[in-house]
């Protein structure tokens, strides 16, 4: 809400924040929607005056006057419900006023004994509002005392209740409109009803004007100024949004444009200005329907309607503007058609402030149309004007591009005479070319348009080439010379004068700004030069002056080797000769061929810079090549192939070859398994690929012959981890054996998890694992750096070598456990725990000691597999529980790493919960301390809430347990909402099984929470918690009467819902048995200011609910359904009106 200004003394303004309270907001919104913006504005000002401190001295008189206006407007509009008052003769004004109120009260269903009736009937006469509005002779202004505040309170009651009841009968307004529309001969009094008694809002006016076909209304409505004030754009500074709402009156004016064009034209001339582009679009469309003579009379208006603030999206103007432009063409008004086009295409200054930084960047000029529509207009609609007058079109678009570059540099006043536009960077080629990137920006669109118009003109009249070049040269900006060069390159023989001038200009020969177009012209026009002119250019190439000078300058600073300098010069000469290679004499042709043999074919010599796309590591050998080679040749290539030194990071790499190798392995895995031995001595990149590929394919049920692969893995882990002097990156090559070691750990982990590894290889598997569990990755420094971005220690574990190895240790232990259990007497044997696998116990104990291994990644593995450690050896796990989760050190990074992992990755099992009660309580005490910048996709606090809800549902904890009570006290609204929503989503899952005792516990939980929330002081702190019941309601797990009643209470506090699809679907179902409750829930869901999609996305369900309720046996269901339909219609959802037919 904007601030208001009132001065320090009581009679003038100063800055004071102002906001309507909740009740006032409802009244204001309803006045605006049901009566009109005038009454709503009066009410808002009245509210504002009463909170200004210090107040205006005459505040009571001002507010009373505003209230009289509001009450009068309300009575006028409510005549559409009561019908005109049949006044008795001789009644005084006070008595007429009272009679109107009585009729309204009766029509709205109020009884004489109702409070609303009593307080409203006190308003007429001298002792009512009139007493406060008018002065009392020459006495001082009435004070803002308790008496007046009580009057204000009564007015709030009147407005709140009357507007609410009026909304439930809003369709009576439509009935009144239907009567008016059907009148064959409307009168001035009928027009007055539209002006004064029909709500001044879009819904009512749209109903009236969309049905109105009778031209006799036009002069009557014009007389009542119904067409004078179009709506302005509605700006919401708080949300930073703007709405361009339609104007209902234009629907009727459009119909009348061909029936009474002179009067419509008069209406258009008198309409006040508006910044609403939707309205302007409609007015332009109406103007296009007028005959030529009348359209001419609104030219000034058309010009204004076209010039809308470019900061708003103006594409709505494009279609009617184009229609209007074509109409002017039909009328023979070429100048007006071009004026429309020029307005639409106009280049406008950037309104953002110019910075005073040392470096002032180029600015982006603005346009009325967004870039896409700008391009579309040039490519389609503007073509009509090009056909009509290509020369003027060419000049117009050239001027636009010139203005574009001028405004682009407007902040750089010191460079005012600099016409280098850098277009060779933003638009590398004037012709359509891959280098242009098709960016669809304004600069590109205008360059393309100039080029295409120029080509069209030359095709139709080749003699015009020189005229076009001269016009382009007059524009000064480099891009125009580039366009001229391009046009001439298409028709070089049409102007030898300009061909000579351009090709023999040494500044152009050496210029990067026009390099591409100059090279193009050289290629196509060199053969047209005289022998002397050709020799002059070849002499430039021979001397290579610019390169020679550059080499000499370099030598002064940092001497260049002679061979390198020669190569530099000769490559430059090769590139220049490539433009004219087809026209070279024998001597020069021989030199060019010599350059090619020494340095290869030139790459894009016509561009100052050439952009290429790189999509990742590449290889000179494809997977098919590797598969089709014999094994020795493939191994030889893998041993000896090296990437080129001058690839600048974009050529083939070992990683690229490795990826092709991976594809080959997937195609013929059996073949590659038996040659595992041959991968020894190969580059780590290929060995890692080999291991990694088998790690992937065993997940797809491939039965691996493990022995040779494990032999290779054992060989790898026995190699020195570091390779002296070697470097590597993800896109290049592995830096050492570390990535291969991690891949081996992953392979063993997956093989053990699926019981794929033959048990007789247990010793070999452990030999491999033992080595990798001592890998230095992650180092403490590495972990500290990674911890800056994430609090997910287990994510670190599975992305580091030692962490993945410890993961594999647990999988190894479970693999042994499962094997032993399946043997005879296995159930007894597994009770021995780690006695069956002392190597595992030794490793776990060593790494659990922070003196040996301080890694949080490694510690997280213990937490991730905590339930399985209990399974493997319960006694060992209980003995070490306080080392895994050191409760007395809650701030310790090892504890946090372990607990976060347990929360994020470990399912909620009952047994671990019983053992970790202290840790769970500690976690509850730390709710809200999650670093949101470092958290991953799952929120630790949310996972804690989910655990506790599951344990409660299973009966592991009760409502009275301190842990559970502490959670609800400590959790904020978001987290409480997540907890109850989590239960609701579980209930929603039809595959889930809930026994009656669980459902009863959940009911008790909800009822407990509802009672606590109802007794809370600030219920706004529980909106999301109460909103979450939508999931419960829609689950069909409970008695519908209970859920309906609970949901109705919950909706009093929280109406947000992420489950609206399910809620509306459930409402349709229960309407058959509980129609009253269904309608009441629906009313609470749709009537507040919910997001628009709540109604739009569920219209079918809403219609079904209301339709069924109207057919229900209960009269109250029918009545409430009718009321809700009226409310929906009043909010603009008029499609529901037919349900009352």
C-alpha cells in the first residue's frame, strides 16, 4: 500500500503509512466489485482520514460526507434487487430515504428485529449522517469523539452485512439487465438506470454490452457519458504488476461502428486518454471498422492510441494496428499507413538511469513491441508497405537502425563521433549464416529487413545499386557499409565505380569491422578489376604490411623466433589469397598451393572471429571402430594415441576416446571381459572407463564373469596412486589412479548388493577394498571446501574414493551376512556378528576413531547404514552408538554429518528410534537451524517431522510424550504444515494399509492440533498447519461427516491448499450424501482471494458440486448453493449463472 502525505500540522499532509484492516479490505473489495470504483474510493478515503494522526480538524464532516455518498450509491445499485421505489405522494426526503431502506432490507431478507435493520434505519434525517456531514450554523467543527466512532462502527456493520447479502442475490442484477436489453425503444430513464443503478463494474457492464444490439441505445448512453472514461491500467506497486483490463463498452461500440459510424466516431473523439493497452487495442479495432471519411476524423486519436508506454507488453496492439494500416492502404492513405508502421517500429530511449561508473556500457534501446513481435511485423505485415513503396520502406528501416545505434551509445558522450558499432561481433554476417545465432533481436531484424528490401529493389531494377549504396554510405555507422558491401557482392558488375572504390581501399582491406563482407566482395568481384588493380591488391598481400609491422612491434617487446614470424605472415597471406584463389595467376596460384601444403586449408578466413560449439570430449575413433578392430590393434591405439598439442582444448581427448570405449564395452561386454588382462599398463582414463562401464551394466541384469575384472582391479590398487608430473581434468584425462579406485569401490558395492560376486572371491574382494579404504580422498581441506556449499555429508561420501570404499565395506559385510544366513545352520551362525568377518570390524573401528579418520564423509556411512549395522552385529553397534552419534557434542561436525545423513537417507525404523531417543530430542531442540544455503533437495527438519509422524502413527510415541510435544512447540507453521501434510499424502496413497487403530490415533492427533490452534492468540501462525487438512479430507479414509466438519473448522484459519485437485474431486463425491457441508466447504475454498487457478482449474468439479446441491432434498443445501452461485457470478464467473435457470 502506498504512503500518504500529510504535513506536521493537523491541517496539511505528512508521510504516514496506511493499510486497511481485514474487515475494511473485504468491504472495500466488495464496494469496488458490487457497486463501483467511486464508492470504493470514498470508503478508502474515509478509512484513511480516521487513522491520520494528527487528524484533520473537520474529519467528522469529511467522513460523514463520504459515508453519505457511499450509502446513497449503495441504495441506487440495490434498486436492481428491489426494483424502482413506488414513492407515495407528499413524502419528505427523510421518509423517501427510509422507504428505500425498508424495501432493500426486505428484498435482502433482513427482519425488522435484526440489528442491521435498526442501525440502517437510524441514518435518514437530521439526526443521522446529515447531522455529522453539515455544519451547525457557525459553530466549530464536530470533534472526532466516541459518539462519531460508534456511528462509524454502525456504518461498517451496515456495509459489511448489506454487501454480503447483496452478493448472494447478485444474479438479480443480471435479470434487470435482461429486461433493459430487451427494450425496443429505450428511454433516457433507462439509460439513467444503467448509469446509476447497475453496478459500475466489468461483470455487469460486460453482461449488458455483450447482449446489446439495439442502436437506439447509442445516443442515450453517450448522453449519459457511458463512453467517456475508459479504465486505466491497474498498477499494483506492492507486487510490481500491471493489469490491462478490457472495457466492456467497446464490445457495443464495435457493433455500432458500421451501423452508426458518425456517432461512434464522435464517441471516439471524445474518449479520454488511457494507458490501458487492451482498451487502446479495442479502440483501434473500432476505428478500423469505420468508413474512410469517419476514420479520417479520428486520426489524432489513433496516433495517441498507438503510442503506448514501451515498458508494458504491447503486442495486443499489433493485430488491430495492422488491420488499420491495411485499411489506410485501401483508402489510398499511404502516409497514414506508414505512420502506423513507424510508430510500431519506433526505437525509443532506454529509460533506466545512466550509471556514472568509470566504464559506461552500451545500452539496449527499447521498442513498443517485444522482440518476437517486432520481428514478426517486419517479416509479415510490413511486407505490404514494401510492395507499396520499397524506396521509402528502405529509408524508414535504415533510419530506425541508425537511431538504434545512436541510442545504444547515448551514454558515451565522449565518443559522439565514433561510428564503430561492433556489428561484426553481434551480427558476424549480413547474409543468413550459422554465425548469426538467430538471436531474434531488434538489431538483427532491422539489418535483415534493410538487406532484403535492398535485394528486392535491385532484382526489380538493377540500376538502383548505386543509389542504395550512396544512401547507406550516408548513414556513417559501420553496419551500413557492410550492408552496401554485401549488396554489391551480389551484383558486383552493376557498379564498377563502387567495386573499385571498395576493393582498392587499403583501410577496408585491413579492417576487421567489414572483413566478412569485404572478403565476399573480393571473392565475387576481383575478376572484374583491371590487371593493374589486381596487381595492387596482390602487392598488398605480398608485402603484408600490417603483419610485418605487428611482428616488428612484437620483436621490440618480446622477440619472436624467425620461423614463427614467417609462419605468422604466410598464414595471413594464405588466408587473404583464399578469397581470390579461383582467379590467381600461375605464380600466385603456386604460392597459394605451397601455403596449403605447409599449413593446411584456411579455417574461416573471412571472419574476424569464428564461434564454434563444443559439446564435450570427442574422439578420433568411434565405438564401431574399436569393436571392429582386432584386440591387439585396439590395445595398441589405447596405449599410443595422444591428443594434438594445438587443439586449444577443443580437440579429441583421452576422455573422449574413453567414452567411445565405454560404448563399445556395452555393445560386446563378454568380449571385453576376457581381455581384462590387456587393460593393465593402459592409461588410467581407459581402465577407469572399463571398470565404470561394467559397474553400470551389472545394474541391468548383466551376469559378469568377475574373476578377470577383479584381477584387474587388484592390479590397479597396487599401483602408486599418484603419477609424477601428470595432470588431468574431467574433459581431458584422469589425473592419476584415484578415479579408477573410486570406480572399483562402486563396482564392488553394486556387485555385493546384488549378490552377484561369487562368494569364493571374498578374499580377493577384501584385498581390493582394504587398499581403497586407506585412500586419501577426501582430504580435510577438500571437505572444508565442500562443506561451504552443502550440509549433506553422505553426498560427499559417495563422491569421494574413501567414502565410496566405506560404503562398499558395509555392502561387503551384508553380502557375507546373506551368504552365511543361507547356509545350513545359518540363522545361528549370523548371531556371531563381526566374528564372522573380523576384517570388517577392524576397518569400522579404525575409521570410527577421529584420530585415524576425521572425515565427515566416512562418518556419514555409519549413519546411513545404522539399521544394518544393528542387523550385522547389534552388540558392537550398541557399544559404538555414542561414537557414531556423539550426543554430548551436538555442534561437532562429525555428529552433525552423521545425524544429517541419518535424517536424509535412513528410513524411519522403529528399533533405531528406540535406541536414538536422545538424538531425536536433540534434533527437535535444533529445529530451524538448518542452513538453507547449504541444504540439499531434502530438508533435514522436514525429514525429522516425517519420522515423528510415522512413529506416532505406528504407536511408538503418543500425544503426551515429551518428544512429540516438544516438536509441536518448536516447529514453525511451515514445518507443522509439512508434518500434517505428510500424513495426509500417506492417507491419499490408496495402496497404503491403515488399520483402524492407526486411523483412530491420527484422528486424535488432528483433533488435538485443532483445539490447540483454536485456543491460540495468533491464528495466522497456524495457516499452513490447518491448510494441510485438505489432504486428510480428500483421502476417503475417515467418516465423511467427521472430515467435513473438521475441514470446515480448519478452513476458518487456513485456506491455502496444494491438494485442491483431490479436494474438489472428493467434494463431488460427498455432495450426494452431505450436500450442505460440501457447499459450505466449497464456499470457503473459492470465495477468499485464492489464486485464480483454484476456480479456473476446477470449474468442472465446482459445477458438478453446485448442480448436485441444487437437486438435493435439503432446502438449505439448495439455498446455500444458489447463494454461492450468485457470489461466483459477482466475482466474474458468469458461466455459472445458467445453473439457476
